[in-house]
């Protein structure tokens, strides 16, 4: 709550400091949002400010640190887990795989494969609320492998989809709860498929791996 208030004050101060009506409108609009909406946008802007990467600000990721987990193990686990969260595994696509002759460098993605998930009943309601939600359907988890052997599962962060709107277009309470359930599914399925029981364990594993291998990338804030 304290952080939200500070962000609101910062937004207003920015509006006064910056010249032009656009800045003022931005600050006052932000202050008019609900606390949940303010936090959703503030968290996104924190990541954009730190990384310069809007894609990272709209996604969640899990580093696969268990070398015994094969790619097929991971996808089979996601298929099995989908039903536990009232979702269906509806398809997959191999995006690409570089061959050895292409001499992949450590920072280059050498393989990517997408898994697709859906709850048709919830999808219909989301589309009725806003057809633009269709751009995110079906929900996806992408398996990404780098030249240095790092492997990730990446999924869309649904926080803004749920909390980023306003009372001008309110989500019904029933749909709101169902969308929260989809958000949980699209976090728990890749997290567990990556080999973790909870998010704290996943965050610590990534932090330890990055420290050990000298990787300078953004880490999720860990709970103390």
C-alpha cells in the first residue's frame, strides 16, 4: 500500500515537472486508478525501467536447473498438470532448432518450442467481455534453450489482464475469479514442470544459478 501511494505521488510530481498537458493527464489518470491497477502498472514500469524490455515486463519465467529433466519430460509433465488446473493442453509447435554447424553462441537461443493451453468455457466469457483478449489465446508456455545450456519456461503474466482495467469496463465477479484461476494455472503448470514445488524455491534456484555462472540478468524479488 505504501509503495502504491508513493508511486501515485511520484506520478503526480512527474506530471508537474514535465512540460505539456500529456504528462499532466498521465499523472492524474494514474492516480484515478484503483490500488490494484496502480500496482499492476507500477510493477510493469519497474521492470521496464530496470531492463528496458517491455516483453520481460509482461512475462514470467522459470529456469530449469535440473539437468535430469529432459525436454520431453517437461512437456509431458505440463500435459499431465493441465487437467489438475482445469485446463486442456491443446497443441504444441517446434519453433526452431539450430544445428551444430551454425555455431551457436552462449547468448543465442538455439531451440524454442511452444505448448498451448485453454479452458474453452472461460475463453468464451473472456472474448465476450473483450474480443481483444483473443490475442492472448490460447495461453502459451514457451520452452527456450540457449547456446550455453540454460533452459527456461516462459509464460504470460496475466496480472495486467486481470487488474489493469478500470470501472469503465469492469470484469464481472464470476469471470474475475475464473481469470484468476487461469492465472494460477499458467504459473503453477510451468513452475512445477520446471521442477519446483513453490515459487520461492524457483526464485532461489535461479538466483543461485546466476550467481554461480556470473549471469547478469534481472532476478525476481525474493520474499524475506
